C-alpha cells in the first residue's frame, strides 16, 4: 500500500525532514508533490526511527512545510538502460537531454550497482592503446584498471580527456566495434560541455559514446548522482552486452565538493579540509566498480580526472584517490609552460598493473626494458638539471651535458605531441629507441645486451650525440601535429 505523507517537519538547504514515516529504507526514491501541483524527486539519505531525511534533487525552493506531499517508491534510484543508449546524451540524473526522446528500457538498474565478489574478479591484463606516447609506453593503461589523471586548474585535462576518448583502441579489436566510452562530466561550464559534444561529433566517435553532463548551474546534489549513473551504464554495457567500456569521469574534485556541501547540510562532523570522514569509502564505492568478472567477456576501465587545489598532491581528493586506484598520471605545470602537450610529468606518474599487460604477447618484447631505461635516464636528467642550477651548465661533465640534451629532446619529441596526433604503440617505441640512443651504451644499464644489439641506434657518423636532437626534429617534421586547441578551459 502506497502512503502519501502530508507536511514536513523541517527544511534545511536541499534536505527535507519528515516525522512518523514507517518502513522507509536508506537510498529509497521518493516523489514530492508541491502545493502548486509540480513534482520533484528525492531520495532518503538518513533514517532515524520514524524520522527520515530526504535529499531533494532539484532543490527545496518553493517547497512549503504544510501542503507538501511525499510518497515513498519502495526502491532505490534506477535508470533505464538498453542498447540504444549508445550515442545518447543525458543529464546528471540519467534523463535524456539530446531531444531524441526517452529511452525504452530493456531493464532498469540500481545506480549504486552490485558489489563484485572479489573471488569472481579477473586480474586485469591486455592494454588499451590511447595513442599518447607518455601513457602507452611509460604508464600503460590496462583493461579493467582504474588509472586517474591528476591535473590542476587551468591545465589541458579536458583536451586530454577528449583525445583519450576518441583515440582509445583495443589491441585485439581492429575496428574497435566492441569498445564503448562512458563520459561523465560534473560541474562543467556550458561552453566546456558544448566542447565535449562537438569534439566527439567531429571525430566520428559519438555513436559509441554515452555522455552524462552535470552543468555548473545544475543542482549540486545531481553531481553526486552523475558518476553513479555513468558506472551503472558501464556495468550494463560490460556485463550484459559484453563490451569493453572505458569510463572517463571529470572532475572528481567537483564531485567531492558537492559531497562536502551535502555533508555540511546534514550537520555531519567534518574531516580534513571540511570533507566528510567517509570520503575515502565513498570514493572506493565508485572506483572499485572497475574490473573484469569471471564468465563475462566485457570489462570496465576507469580514468577519473581530478584537479588538485593549489597544485597540492597531498590534498584529500588526490591523496585518497591515490590510495584506492592503481597508479596515477600527473600533469605538470612547468611542462605546460613550455608549450608541450600533453604536459605529463613522467617521474611521479605510474601504472601499477602495466608490468602484466606489456611485453611479449601484448605490446612488444622490448617494451618493459625500454620503459625502465627511459624512467631511469630521465631521473638522471633531473639530477643534472639540479646540478646545473648550482654550478652552471658550462661546468657540467660531458655525460651530464649529454643527459641535459637527452632531457630536452625527450620532452620535445616524446612527451610533446599534437592534440590530434594518434601514435601507434610501435611508433612510440621507435621514438623511445631513437631518443635513448642519444646516450652511450654503457649508460643503459636497464636493458639487456641482446635487446641493445637489436634496437640500439649506433650512428658512427654523428660524433656528438647532441646532434641527434636535430636528426629527430628533421625526421619528425612531417609527423608531428602542432595544432593548438583553445576551445576548452
């Protein structure tokens, strides 16, 4: 029997409080009928005996204490799903906003998902090619992994998100017919949302992208629902339709701030920097929805993107994200100032699962050794630069000068690539070998002799290895795409 509860006990921010409610459940959806006859949606966020607290999605403006009617639906929030959702655009609560009509559901699913039994999980293997050298070679994205991008305000993480979405390719699927992208944007401006939609349309990938857009002027509470709707969609595509799904969520900092505002309105005791004490477990409830399951051929891979306030990597949002996820890709403002894109900082970036998804049978046999050597050599570049800042570059030893030259070439030719340049992994590996060959063989202590004999470029005509910078620039003049893209913030 459905009961309508008339009148409210209290209104506080986006929350309403009711007394005398029997049988209510946490996360249960409610219909709210205003005195004017309009309807709003809400969900139960707190149950204390016969008192419940309801979160109103559209806000509590114009809601009256006396004549408001609340009806409990008896189930958690659900979204309608079917194969036709591919190519569609929804708002943060799962309602279509692309003027193509409603979705005729094959099934309705709880946006909170169903926890994956740890015993049923399959260890992630096999890589996803992003076409970006610094990711594919040094922080390889593995199918079923959760690999966040740590960015900062004003940097080009929106462009990077779009580039990954349109260039992502499965190693074992030539036409990418089994790859879907679920793109969730939280708290973005209208022009940024238009940028996302336009770029997907222009690149021809929009038919395999499902977008959830929560705009800056949308209700803050809707921001909490957006990633859950996106992940419920991803799980349906992966485990019901057996597709490989890449979920890109931006910006998780906006999500965390919405959670902080919601927690404050409930009167909860704040934790570090005002965020709720359960921020870690809340993040985990999202990030742990990535993976692969026994008996299912599909997979869910996550790339959450977050901006670090004041470029502080110890801030609670990146700090807790780093604990839960399997590595991180860090964007660096100093590289961005040089005009290099994507401005990925190599040394703090890592993918903890890449060792099991690269090498023989996956990418190429020399990939692990080359990646280790590039990391080690670039670390020595930082040492040489630090020394040069103290004693001056002219007083460096010949080998330190060689490392300085290698570092400049590495950033200019390997890290830097155009917004529209999609590098196959074989090409990225060749870039790596041509650059590492600037250094003498005796410096390459992370690579076996057999691999060096096969791939090392020993050019006897170049007496000074720094001249290889010019050689690389000349060879790649036609390949490098130096287009710029200023459409997004």
